[in-house]
C-alpha cells in the first residue's frame, strides 16, 4: 500500500530529489519484505538494519546520527540486538547482498 511521504521528511523538501529517486517499486517491495523479517524477530526495521551492519565482522564501527529521541533509542537497541544466522542469510537474499572480497598480492 502506497503511503504519503511523512510531513517534514527530507523527501518532501530535498532539492535534488535523491531520496525520491530511490522510492522505486522494487526498493519499496524490498523494504516491505525486510519489515516482515523485523516483525518476525520482534523488532523494527531501523534496529534490524543497524544490527545487520554491526554483525558484519569486516565493519568496525557505524557512524549514525539521530535527530529525534526515537532514532537514538533505535540506535542503542541495535547495538545489542543479535540477528540469527538464518535471518542474516534471508536479509542477504532479499537485498541481493554479496560480500566483496579483494585479495592483494
């Protein structure tokens, strides 16, 4: 179901419309499927997203901002949220994520 853009969000005022260009049917379908994963794990999409990043050993830190208290709360929840291996693999399938490895030498 298509919902209107939240009032005051970047997508409503951003001059270059970069965010609007990302609001494709394919991407919105992906978000819906990821939201389902989050629901199954008893969390929300922001926590799931950041926890997914934090569980990749090749990533040493996440630099994330928060402009609202709820965003900060989600960031903090993500730091201790563990995504089971099967759900991590499911997220990778949904997003088409493939780890990039480069070997030098």
